[in-house]
């Protein structure tokens, strides 16, 4: 028996797109299906010029328990640093707001 419920919820609130991790029975642990759904939500955020902010939330008692795949490699500090630099280099994205 498979769970056909979406793993990610998406709700617009003005210029904000609220993206929710919706797998509370697994402490919102990411699986491949959730990652695909997150990709679609991020695509919506990126493609709609009226959306200015994406807010990632977790449904239930936990934000997330990481992943449910024991085969996924853990990111190193170097990988995380590179990802941050890559995201910051996208025009119009990842601006520091004080």
C-alpha cells in the first residue's frame, strides 16, 4: 500500500509562497518523492515574478529529521560552502538583508 498524499504543501499568501514539509508521521524526513515535490515548489517560486519570498515550514511536531535514505552521502563542510557560494552567485537571488 502506498501513500498517495502529497509530501509537500504549497500555499500563496500575497507575495509569499509557504512551502510545507508534510510527512509528519516520519518527522518530515525527506525521501525522493518529497525532493521532487520540493523541486516543483521551488520552480513555482522561481518562475512567478509576483512571489518575493519562499517560507519553508514543517508540518507536525518536527521541522525535519533529514532523510530516510541510508545511501545518501552526508554533505561535507566543503560541499555546503560551495553550495552557498553557488546560490549566492545566482543573479537576483540570495541577497543578504539586514
